């Protein structure tokens, strides 16, 4: 599989599962790197969206999470 983890039409099931596994690992790493205040805010957005009273905002890019300027 290519280095950029892009799937093509001829990707095997093994390739697809590998991409899913890597995406899950990135998601878990991002979760553990987040501070509790950010997680609480995200939970509030999700709860409001599930109740039909709001939308979930687009996530920040990883590069913008570290800058506290």
C-alpha cells in the first residue's frame, strides 16, 4: 500500500482494515492528548446535536491545537 494511506479501487480487504486501524489509533491518540475542558465542550456539542438543538462544529486541525498564542 502507498505511504499516504490512500485506498484505490484495487485495494485489498487487508489494506482497508489497516487504514481503519491506523485511523482508530490516531483518534485514540488525539483523545488522550486533549485536555478535560476540551472533552467536556465536545461532549456538550454532541449531546446538543443528538437532541436536535445544535450542530457539531468542525474539528480543529492537529497543528492548530498546540498554539496558544
